[in-house]
C-alpha cells in the first residue's frame, strides 16, 4: 500500500478523535484539520464520516458533532458557533449587528431567528432549519471596533435608534460593560455616530467605577 493510501485510510479516525476532543455541539470545516493531511483527503474523510453518521454535514463545507437530546434527537448547532467556525476558516472578522447585537447586551428580549454579522469578508447566507445566518460585507469604518464590546454597543444602539433608548435600557447597557473594559469602550466610541458616542460617553463618565 502506498504512503498516500495509508494516510488516506488513517485520516478519518484522526479527524474523529479531534472531533471527540472538541465535544458535542462543536462546528468545524476542513480547515480545522489542515495539519492532518492533504485537503482532498480531508474532504473525502469528512464526507465519509458524515455518510456513516459519525458527524453531520449542515451546509456545504460545514460539519458538526451534534448534541443529541434523548427525545428530540440531534439538535441544531447554534448560529454563533457556525459563525465562529466560518470566520476561523475564512480568516475574516465578524461584527454582530441588528437585533442580535441588542439581544447580546440585554437591550432586547427578542431572540432573532435571523442573525446578521457585518464582515470584512464576502457576503453570504446560510439557512439552518428555520434559522438564517447572514454575513453582510461592510465598510472598514463599520468594522473599526469589530470583535470588541464597543462594536456590539455601536451596532445595537444603531439598530434600536436614538428615540428608543429608555432609562432602563441605559442602566442595562452600563451593567453590560465591565469596569475594566470601560476605557476601551470609550476609545471605540470614536468611530460611532455622534449621538451614540455622546450617550455612551455620558453614561460611563457619570457612572462611578468599582474602584471608587
């Protein structure tokens, strides 16, 4: 048997051991196993494992090791875990936006079935069951605070709108910003619309820190 054939034969088990270590609920792409062999062999191994029911193909080039409910069976992965897997694979940055950003901060109780991320990568849509994950390519300015709390705050407030921010929401926003992140959040506000910058700055500067 040639060396390539031996590697191809051993690859599925190597991949499976790594998947087991990650645990149920993990989402992955072929790039997560790039160190184990040639890309063509990895794609073949993943396809075979999916056909055997040991992993699940949830979209083109995207797989998971599903959590299994005793009554409901294999559960759908979270859209957040799918987004992180794709971002790592494609080496792009993501910025939560819209209702999703507001929900992350506790400014909205709405759990959106459609999650939108701004990105510096290509735009795309992925449907998982009745949920939808959307990547929207945007300008460098909108990605200035990407992957930081400040970026989530900017996008959440932009989605809600100036006139919708109640005193109760302001209090929840302050509570969502740990004292050790306030300085970084204030710096990120430099790239925010003026009304958002003014609001967040006034809230944080008048709020005493835990060290006072």
